[in-house]
C-alpha cells in the first residue's frame, strides 16, 4: 500500500468513508494536527490503528464527533460539560465524560474505561469526513509512536505511507498543537492536558477554577491512573496453564477457546478482544491466569496493559 495525498472532493470523501466502514484507516486534517482516523466502534479497526502507529501502549483515544447530538449518544453530559461544548465546540477542546449506555465507541478505543474523551473538530475536512461516515472516529496523531505530530500531509506520508491508503489534503494545520483535555467526571473539571485552548478562556466560560491533575488524589497525568481500567481480580502473568479456581485468559491454539484472545494466535485479534474478555473473566473469577503473549508487534501493548492490570494501578 502506498498512501496518496488527495484533495477532499465529495467523491474522495465518499471513498474515504467507505474505507472507514470496512475498518480501514484514513489520515485527515484537523485544526490541531493530522489525525489517523478509523471507526471508533470497530475494535478490529482500532487494533489496526494501534498497529500502524506502532504504539507500545493502549492509551484511551479521542473520539471525534460530527455534532452535539452524536456526542450525547456517546457520553452523559453534565451541565458544565454542556456549557464547555457550547462555548468551544467545534474546536480544539476534548471533553472526558462517563460513557453513555447508547455509546458506540468500543472498549479498546476507551482502553477499557467507563469514560470517553470526545471532541468536535472545526476543520471543514474533518467535519466533512465525519458527516460522510456518520459515526464517531478515533483519530490520534497520524505519526509513528514516538515521532513528532504531523501538521502537513507530507509529514503523514513520511511516517505512514505504507500503512494507509488515503491522506486527505487540508494543507498545513492552523493550530499545530494538540487539543486541551478537560475531565468532567468529578466535581470540578480537571485539566488533563494543556493544549490549543487556553486555561483562562476556559475558566472564563465555565466560571470555575480548573483543577490540575496533581490537585486531585488518584490522578497524576493524562493517560495514567484514572485513565486505566483496573480489573478487580488478581492477575498471574505468563501462566502456561491455569490453577484450580483461576479463570484463564488464553492466547493461541493450545489454550481453551473460552477466554481465548485469539485461538489462531493473531495479535491484532487479541488486541481487539482484550478488554471485553478481561471484563468477562473479571466478572466471574477472583483470580485470572494469563497465557504468555509474544512481545512482538501489538504484543508489546497487550503485555504493557496486562502488566499494569496485574499491578492493580
Ligand atoms: P491523542 O493522542 O491526542 O488522541 O490523545 C489521547 C489522550 O487523550 C490520551 O493519552 C489521554 O490522555 C486522553 N484521554 C482519552 N480518553 C480518555 C479518558 N477516557 N480519560 C482520560 N483521558 C483520556
Ligand atoms: Mg501523538
């Protein structure tokens, strides 16, 4: 596959939406940076996205929405969050809220959390793609993990040309730094990530002083602590077989099919199943043994998540 940089004509946007519908990846411009977009509801697509970025961890991703109505299907808005959306959407503000019953964003995109991060971008090409697709798109920066975020289509091509079919050309990004992330799941909104939207402006609109992650017990930094699903059960890693009374999170054809992340030993399939199977085992067992998972490709991110879960962080 070699990515082509294409103008966002109606025909191309329709083709991009078709690629997204079958679980593919499309690079899209936003006002902050270029995002690597895929269907937020499709765990196989999200696993493919992590794989393309070479991410060693499953961080929760931001789901981009086309409208306030779409946002309200995904998350339960508090009055203050609704006010923030009214003031700053569409724009470079990401809002973290409890996930709604009607949500479509999958477990893997949320890293197994009961919360979801939403943003309604203002870039016309991002909006047009969201409208053409008709559902939420996750879109972390369109670069290899550890590289600098791309602010031109050429940056995206340099990093990901062999992994994606289409790069929608929106020219250079107007803002060029990531969105500001505010967490509305507690009593006071917490600034999880400083970003394109200034704190003073936010505080003016909301009429409150934002808390910093260090102010609130249990939250240290974006992507840490609060933003990691911790199973209740104790995990025992690298277990060739389960002991009596343990649930078994398997991998590969030598493990039982029940609780097996991927009977055929496919790491992308395992990533797509990880949070759902972990939750199902967690509901039934006090202790869970985990089969060895190869430390290659997506195995690194899977093992990272399992190690954190075993540490009960
Ligand atoms: P990005 O790489 O720009 O897509 O931003 C992803 C970041 O959004 C993550 O690293 C988290 O810091 C933050 N994030 C996404 N979802 C959540 C969530 N449910 N709770 C807290 N932070 C989140
Ligand atoms: Mg990035």
